[in-house]
C-alpha cells in the first residue's frame, strides 16, 4: 500500500521528469504550458513563486474536482507529513527552475 508521502513524492518526481523532458526536447527551458508559463525568471524570488504555482497546478490537475480538493484541505492542513511532502514538491520545482536559470548567475 502506498503511503501519502510516497504518493506526493512520486507525483513530484513525475513533474520533474516532465519539466526535464521539455528542456531536453526543446533545447531550452521553454514554456511548459500553452499559457505562457516559462521556467525563466528574473530572480530567485520569482523562481520560488513559480515553483509554488507549479506545485498548486499539479494538485489541481491531479484532483480536478474542486469540491473534493477543498474537502481534503482540512486533512492535509493538520498533517505534518503531508505538509513536509508539499514543501518537498515545491523544492523539487524550485531546483528545476534554478537550474534553468543557471542559478541566477
């Protein structure tokens, strides 16, 4: 049986693999979605904000039913393991964005 944390980490790694595939196929960190979302940011603060956006979009894509999504908030808002796993997802996205931006050098 898959634990909650394992499931979240698996989703994050899947997101990381998709992002890496986009970079490899296009030769650059091009837009990951049709809405103009791009891995290139001006600074680390914008990169972190983008990482949070990607994590949130991953959750809403995984659970498109808003009613179910919002009903689960009470559970994960009080579960330390799930909150840590959420932070890990954001960290993985941020690492990808930092790499795409040459760590803002």
